[in-house]
């Protein structure tokens, strides 16, 4: 309902939202729950060929059921895969994410793999992200483009995403584990910087032909709720247009080392505190749903914080 309301608002403003998605996941051995391969071959053809016996049938099956796959490739860890789903109307995009995750797990299982979208399954390896590509259309034309660059509308939309990025974190990263993914030099952002074709920032602007100009928001975790994520992100962008917001100066170079930008939460407790104070969250989700999500997050925090972990046993049991 939240996403439907936001899309109606976009329509009332004269826009059709189009959303493309990228989701990362691990393919693990069903018995060991570890990757079968070793080493990093991001985008590597040899690794892609090794995985084609499972990724090929996945792509074909997903396309058959109406989920158009633009590409699949090995990612920045052994066993990690990224799949890009072609852009479409936002509600369709959210539906496809849910179906995609379910089918990937089933199809992986049929080939002897356990597929997981858990945000950070391995401490020393890359986490699983959910990158969202935003564009606004009217009368068949991309309103975020102006001769291959970002239009005024695009700048305002970008600024809205930038302004509200931190306070939306409880929805973009919903578990304590998801915040372990938010580390410097991990290709996951730690602040609300933006840049052109820059993968160290929170918001990546992609230029080119007018139909391809878009803003990619990069902080979402692969296991979050796509309906709530898109509702809040689109609402933030529309607020940027309504309030004629302007983004900060472009980040050129390493976004992790830039000073003067707002950090995004690196723990769920901080995200909950920001959500409690967020007018945008209350407006988009409604007070009842917002309170349910806060309570759910607090229960997860309490449960995880009360655990005695294997790492603690290994580190302390024989030393004290």
C-alpha cells in the first residue's frame, strides 16, 4: 500500500517511475554452506563459464516467467553472483525482486547449491547488495535526462535521495547483520556522497543516451523488503523535486575519504533512532507500520546482542 500511494503521487505530479534492480547473492555448497570455488574473479569469463551450468538455466527460467535479465556475472567474492533485472514500472520491479529471490533459491537447490541473499554471510568477503536504478518518465521521454546529462528534475530527485538517505536506513538494511556490510572500501557506501559513474559513493549518477540517464542508490541490502525500499526511495526523490533541493558538490575520486558529508548508519540501533524522528518515514509508511518495523528491529537487536558467538568462545574461553 505504501508503494502504491507513492506511485499515485508520482502520477499526480506527471511522472511514471521506472526502476532497474541489481541483486547480489552467494551460491554455496548445500552441505558445507561454503563457496565451491576460490579466489576473486569479478566479471571474469573463466569464473562465469564455471557457473554457467547453473546461471544459464536460471536466466532462461527467469526470462520465461517474465523477469527480463539483462546480465549475470561473478561478483567480488568466491561464489558471489550479481544479476541485473531490466527496468520497468516500480511496482512491477518490486514484484520481480520477490519472485526472483524465490526462484533463484529453488533453481539453485535443484543444481546442488544453497543460494543466499543474506547481507553479510562471511566476515572477510563482500556483502550482498540491492542497487536500485531510478528514472522518471513522461510522454515516453526520460525527465531526468538533458542531452545526456542530469536534468534539473534529475538533480532535485538526486538531492532528495541524498537528503533522506540516512534516515531511511532501517528499511534499506533491516537486520543487525546488514550493517556489517557497510564498511569502507567494500563497494558498499558509508555516506551520502554522489558521483558520476563512481562506485565508492552512496548515489551513482549514470550518464549516456537520454534513455539511459539515471541515479543508482547503492546502500540497500539484498535481503530487504523491495516494496518498502522503493516506496521510501521514490518518495525521497519526489520530495527533492517538490522542495527544489540541490545536491552537494560531486564527489570525484574516493568517496570513502571525503569529509563533510552525512554518514549513513553502521548499526541498526542508530537507524532505529533516525527512523523514530523521520517525518518522511512516518508519512510514507504510516505511524502503525513504522512502529511495527521499529519494534521488529529492536527485537532483532536484542536477540543478536544476547548471543554468545563462536568468535567470542574462540577469542576468550581459553584466555580468561
